């Protein structure tokens, strides 16, 4: 069910109103504390356990799976002094991707996680919000069938790579990087769809591919809408001298910026390819129609003189000597055959057959 913004009309700015599909399960919250040597993780039972800002020199990650409970989001906001407008964007799944700075104490980004549903292979968009603090990250995600940040959690658990050795800003980068990586997975599937569609159109096995073409067009437009702001968002992180982003994280952000640009270029190339496939389909339809019209025209051209001969000898004049010939019927059939054969030979030599 698409998000409904009717409840937010006329509401005071900063009002915590959930805008999105209906969710029946309770919000799940995980807290992770780590550094290069230690790691601890637990699922929150009481909301008082969510306070992670300034607790220690460890890096803290609060992962909130479910944004439909206003009381939970409000409590987390109070514990970490988050701006009401920030919390409002967290609960609004129709909010476009963006980046905001709040008094140099927090960096807030809104992103869209893209996946393909296993049953229908259609594009699924999930609303994700990230808050970066001095030594902590708070992630908000819609409650779906699985935790989208599970790979990052696994890396922290096994102490693999650079995640445990770096601070909250690197964790912030890693979460965004995971989302951008999923864009490539979706694009790979789109590429396979394009190849199958192109083969079906050329071989004419797919009689009416327009529905699939327009579904792909709609999904590409939705993906472009979700991905396009990400490049500018990362560029803003690179340009602004925020104390929350350390210098050793900037090279990773530059690499991430290149990845976002590559995704956008691929989407644009797929959009051009989609236009080309539509033109190819219409061209094949036009050629098929021209072939049919050509066949009908040739048949008509052959039968017009035959109809003329039949019409002449169908007239009931007394002074038509051919009507009294004993073999006049056979002579007329022979004349018709000669005329039809002559036309066929002429059309063949002209390359029309």
C-alpha cells in the first residue's frame, strides 16, 4: 500500500505522524558497542537502554527496525536531543533522499534501499534514515522480512575489515555503501530483463512486450528518483568540513561518490536502451504491417485485370461473338492465367515478391 500523506496535511511542523504501509509487528531495536578489541551486542527490552550518546569512547550503533511507533521514535529523539523535524522525516516514508546538518552535532541523511521482491521480481523501495553523532550512529529502517544491515553487523561480529578499527563516521559510510551496493544488484537484474526483452522483440516470440517495457520504464524512473540525490549528498559530505567526518574516511566517501555516479550513468544508459527497445518494437510492428499491406496490394493488383475480364464477359450483349465460341470459356480462363502469370513474373523481377 503506498504512503498516505493526508494525515500530515495541516499538522504542525515536527509532528510525529507515520506515513507508510501498515505494520502490525512491534519495533525491534539492537544496540552494538565496539572498538578494535571489544564487541558487545544486545536487543533492547526497555527504551531506557537506547541512550548511547556519550556513554564511552567505544563506537555505538543503535539499529531501529520499525519506524511506525511514534512513541518509540520520540523517546529515542529525546534521549539523543534529535531535532523534531529530523524525527518527522524519519517517520515519513515518502520523504525524498536528502542530507541535513544540525548544529554540527548530527549529520542526518535519508536514503532509499532498493531490492527486488522474490515473488514478482518487482522493485521494492524501503525508507532508511541515518543519524551520525560524535561517537554513535542511529539507523532507522522500515520493518521488513529481514534486516538490511545484517552484513555490516556480521563484519563487526567477526572483526573483519576496517569497520571495527575505525569510528562512527566509517560505520556511517559503511551503511550508505551497503545501500549503494544494492543499487548495482538491482541494475544487474534490470540488465538481464533488457536482454530477454530484446531477444523476445527481435525473435518476435513476445507478441506484446509493451506492458513489460512500461513496467521497466516506471521502475527505472523510480530508481533514478531514489539514486539521483545520493551523489549530491555524498558530495556535500566531501565538501563540508564537518568535525564528525574524519580525514581518513574521506577517501572512502570519494570512492562511494564515484559508485553513485556510476549507478546514475548506468540508469541513464538503460533509459536510452529502453527508448531504443520501444522504437525497435514499433519498427517491427510497422514492418510487419507494411509486409501485410504489400501482400494485399500484390493480390489486388493481380485480381484487378482478372475482375475486368470477368466483368467484360459478364455483360449481356447479343453481338459478343466470344460468347458463342464453343471453347470461349476455356480461352477466357487461359487469358486470365496468362495475365496473372505475367504480373507474377513482373513483380518477381522487381523484387516485390
